[in-house]
C-alpha cells in the first residue's frame, strides 16, 4: 500500500466528502495510477482541473503518482497568470459553444434566449453528447459528474445550482458571457439563427390579432418557426434584467 498527501483548492472542494474539503489529507493507493486516475477516484472530474503540482512541480494528467508524493490540485485560474507552467485546460473558445445533457431543457431555452450557441435534445445519450462535444468543440454542461470523467471529454462544467434561473446566472459568470449576449437572435426550439422575413410571405400562418398588430417578424432558418415581439418579449426582457443584475 502506497501513500500520498493531496489537497484540492477552491470550487474543486464541491466534489469532495466534507472531511476532505479545504484541507490536505492522505490517500492510499496501489499500482501505478496516473494523477488523473487519483483525482477522479476522489470524485473530481478532470474537466474542472487546470493545474496540478506534484512536489511543487507542474505536471500533466498522465504523470505517474509515486509513494510519498505531495499533490496540489487547482481549478481554472481567472486572475493569476500561470502561462509559464503546464496549464491543463485548453484556451477558452473565442466564441463559446455548449452542449447540454438531457435534464437541462429549461436552461437550454434561457441560453438560446440570450443567443448563446446551445445544442440540446432530450433524447441524446451520454455517448452522443461526448461525440458532439469533441467534434464541435462544445463545452458540456451537466449535473452528472460521470460524463465529465470520460477520457475523451476536454471541455465541460458541472453545474452547482439546480434551478434554471440560478443555472443561467452561474453560466454567465463562469464563462464570462456578460458581453456575449445578443438576445432574441436565436431559435428557442432548435438553436438556429433567426432572420427577418417580410410579413406578406407568412401572413396566412399568423393569428388574426398578430397579423393586425405586429409589423416585424423573424423566422428560423432551420425549423421555420416564426417569431414576433409580442407581450412575451417584455416578460423575457425583465427576466434578462434579473439574470444580469449585479
């Protein structure tokens, strides 16, 4: 039996048992595991980790842990420059894109309302979500730690909150999306970009009251759903103010 000393910092403690949070503790292991194996065996998905120090030296996930090692594990750094050491997270995407697991339908609508590129279907398997994430370079948003531990997953985030309104606030802050919103430019149903359409082209599809009162219309390029600025938009604007309220 071999022994190491290890500590996790900041939000990584969310994944640990209470007696292991914010303290350095010892951990027994056998064989020749990588530091990634050790970290995930303790409950922390590798997608949340940005820096690992073993005996004060920066290492990658494939580093083989040895008896007596002293390990420190850090989440993504936002204000400290660690450019000269081995950072484990890829550089942030210039235009963030997301894929959500099947339990986050309400969050998907909020994100699309703010025009964040959000792929979501309520029948996707974990395998399909991972494939989409890898192929399209999308960050996985989930409440399932297991999917984030998959070896192919590079970008992902575990949502701490359980209600959609708190979750969208969490995402905006975590991914620094305050300046990325362009509300009402993306389809709430399928995520495609909306385009302006002449009222004459679609008026036979409109309810009589809408046809009489509204002048400006938009249509989804993919699913052909029609949008207009009715009273629901005013309610959505109030919701957006709540999301971005300091």
